[in-house]
C-alpha cells in the first residue's frame, strides 16, 4: 500500500510541476552566450527571470550574469550553475538541495540518485537519474517578487537608498515517511538584478503535534569542480573553489574581516568521487553551509525555523582588486544601509552643557552627528524618568540644529553576575567567553538589556547606536536562562536576539556602529582594523599608520562600512606629541588626518570634547567638511588601491564611478622630507572612460589625457615634502 501511495505521490507531483513550468517563458538557446558587459563598469540590462527549458523538464533562473538550472522531473536537483561572464560551470555532480537532521536522524531534501562518475556531469545522464525519496520530496514551486530581507528606513546621507530587486523561487517539500509527517520544508532561491549573486535559505515548519529537535540544517550543498588537484595532499593545504565567494548572515569574531568571522562555510571531501587525482580522496570539492555550534534547536508545534542565508557571488578572476570590488558592490546593492555615511564626532562629555557645545560646533562646521563616546556621562541602561527626560531634551536640541545624536553602550566583555553570565560548558561555571567573562544574551539580564535599549530609543528619539561588544558568539551551558534551553541552542538563540534588535532599530532609522560582522542583519559600520595603542604614538606615525589601515581595510568592505580613529585628547597613553589638543597648535596634522579619512570616504571617531578651539581651527575644519561634501559621491565610490604607505615614496588611492560626472578622484600623499616629482600611471578602467580623460589638480586647469590600451594615463605629479594633493577626473 505504501508503494502505491509513494508512486501516486510522485505522479501527482510531476504533473503539477509540468503544469507550472508550462506557464513560464521558454528558454531559447540564443541566450546561452557569455556575458559581454562588465557588470562592474556598466549596468547589466537583463532582469532576473525564471524560464522553462525547451524540453519542459527544467526550471532556469537567469539574469544575464548567472544561470542556475534545476531538473524537476522525476525529482529535483540543481544540474547547472553557470557563470555567464566566464562560462565556468560550478556543478560537477548532483547533490541534495539541503540536508536536515531531525531528532538525531539525517534526511536529504530533494536530490537525484544514479550519477556514477562524479568528476563532471553530462546533461544526457540526468534523464536516467532517479528521485531520492529518503527524506523530503519536491511538491511544487512558487515564483515571487524579491522582497527586502530587512526593512530599512534611511535617515542619513547614503550613497544608495534603493533596495535591491530581483526574483525569488520557493520550492516546497513534503515526505511520505511517517517520521516526517506534517513537517514542511521550503527552499528559497533569490536571484538579484545586476549582480552575479544568488541567495539561498530554507525554512522548516512543524505542523505536527510533536516537539522536534533540529540538530543541523545544511542549507547549501554544492559539489564543485576542484580548484587544483594533488596526488598526495590534505584538504586544508589545497585551494578552495575560487569561482564562488560565499558569505552568510551568521558571522562574528571581532576580526573586522568576513573570512575570519564566518561560522558556516565548510569545504568537504567527497569519497564517492572516485576518479579524483588524490589517492586518499582528500580534495576539498564539496561546499556545505551550516552553523558549527547550533546542534539542537527545539521546534514547537506550529513553529518555524529559518536557516542562515547563503550569499553566493560568482567570481570571474583572481585579481584581488576586482574580487574586492565585486564583494563591495554586492554589499552596496543588497545591503544599501552600508552605504549610509553620516559625518560624526565622538564626544567625550561630563555634563549636558558639553553636549550642547558639541552640537553647536557640529552645526557650525557642517558635521551631521554627535556620538557620545565611551567614558561619557551617557547610560542607556538607565530607564529612570529623569535620565530619559535629560536625553530627550538634548535630542530635541540636536534636532533643532539638524544634528543627529547617538551614544555608546557596551554589551559583552563585562561581568554581570553568576546568574546572568555565560556558563562555560567545560567547567559548569561562569567564564570561558570570548572576552573571558560576559553576559548571556538569553539571561534575564540580557533580555532586560535588549528591552532597555529599545525603551531608550523609543523614548528619547536617539538616532545612532554604538553597540560595543555585541554578541560575539559565546555558547552558554546554563539551563536556567529564559532565552535558551541549554548549551545546544544557546548560540542560535542569542544570535536571534541580537539580530532582532538590529532589525528593530533599522525600522526606526537608527544608525548602528558595531565592531562585529552583522552587516547583513542591519549594522552600518565596523572598525576599519587598527591597534588602539598605536594612537599613543607621535602624530607623524599615526598619519602613516592610518593610511596603511585604510589601504588594508578597504579591500572587502567599502569606506562607508568602516570607521577609523583620531584621538583629539589623550587615548591609550602617549604624551603631547600623540594628541591634537590644543587643536590650534596642531592644525596641519589635524587637517591632514581629516583629509586622509574623508579622502577615503571613511568616517573617523574624532574623540574629544570639541571640534575647534579658535576661529582659525573652525575655518580649517569647515573647509575640509565643505570639500568632502562637494565631492561626497565620488569619495564614497569604489576604491582602487594604488600604493600602500611605507614612508619611502608616495602612496594613495583612486576613487572611481562611471555613473557620475566626476569619474574619478585621485588622492596622493608624500610622507618624505623631500619633493617627489614623478610620472605615474593611473588606471582608469573602472571609471568607464575609454579614450580620453579630463584631469585637473585641485582647482587648477584641466588637461586632456589619452588612455593607453590598458586604460591608463600617465600623469606628472609634484608633491611637496610631508604633503598631499588630489586630482579630479572627468
């Protein structure tokens, strides 16, 4: 009887899928051409669309840059994942669409069986494959418009305020197995317009009357061609697949870099791939995506669980700059809040009058926001009527002056109590956290902290939150914390609390600085990457080190995603040679430090009690801010890294944007004690210019330059000792 039911189940599914496919536009082979448009220079006109294959058996997702193909009959599997720029095919073998471990047993989601040779996949083989019925079986699909993952309310200057567009396909799965009765799985694919990017995530709905324990959700499985092979060698030492770059929204580690923050990417070996060169089958050629430390999530009847989101960006080369540009463009498009970049100072205050003075100085110089720094007299955890009234009044004062106001609040790296701190699973006692001792976000204190932050922003109207020590991924063995059940679900539940808070703040238009990688869930800015004690060094050292930090910290993140640091007053030690106060006595250094950061599109934390001390200082600050605002669009555009600062020769950056009148802005520095007079090559490919460029130094007369076959111009530059200059390219 069960065999008859399964067979009927399969026939019904195939008929339904065929009927759905018949309603889609039909794929034509003349589309099967490598993309001739460089998407990093010129917008791709092709929109993300879902097609029916010519033989009516495949569903195709395509946007001119990516083509992903799914066989729907007799079962479902991804049989093609093609980079249309390079023609590279990323699928060498079919895999399940996902894999879920429920109540201790592993089940595939979709998939086809029957492929014997795993080094490559021929389309003719797929006709002989069989549906994998060991787990969840495909039922139907739904196509929908791509909706924003995060509701963002722009309230500050941003390079991009538009949400990304595209299409989503949702594949629905059920099972005939009694153990999986009334458990529904949906696998979602989002394809974006204008990007070689696909996002994948799944949801599990428990429509049964029983409690489920979800031990693992592998939301992506890709059997990819190996990047390189070795007869003898370990997976750790062989290169991973460079044709695809993957991020997820499950990353933390205070590293200021995604690759060191990721908690979900796993390159596995494949022993069923028996024709691989490696004798021990150790080639890393299967990509799986799942969190390491989320092994036991309880799913109540009627509840749903949503997996991490895999952002899969197809790469077309090995050039470091180009790969970085692709990642930065991805963020600017799919997470437009990361392009917001208000001009702020970091105020150290002892009383309300100092806050008013800082607001007045911001208004006078063109600054747009005041953030009360650590060490100030702000306490967001104080929900007393008096405290709320104080900050509501100061917020109103700031808003009257058209200035945003925000402040610092520390979550982690502090001890609360034995009852509320993270419990070390090794000892059963508080401790063992990323910062030694730290509160658990699922504890009573942690949940109350979340609520106090929400209450403070709701009541005062604050605009910016500097969330230092956000949840850093600590696991907690407590079984008495109300926000999680125990060790197994502690990381997952704390992540949910952190993310929900960031999403809530975004709906209110609150700007968020946080020193961890929560960009895909709503944070705006992270540290660019620096050693704090370096700010106790002499100012000349700081200038050069800051430029190194900027150069190094903007390969995978944009300038607007980063903050730097300028200690106006003493910080981390150091003597008078390290600070800028009195500001009027160090104007040259003050101006250049501002120009270095604003010239890179990076906001720095100008930490101190004031922005200026004399009219002359005020004029210098105002001039720099006016310059930045005049060229704000190009200064917030893509960075091309020219030469890293080393103190021996010139160093500098080039901003490029083919969509602007100013196609480029070049800024160079001379850290030496001698005049630098050189002819340098300026790469203009990413400006979109192809034949000639009009270039002027500062407010000088523009000259016409002819681009060579490498899209470069030769430019004569003269830099005075210990100085800088800039050129506009049109």
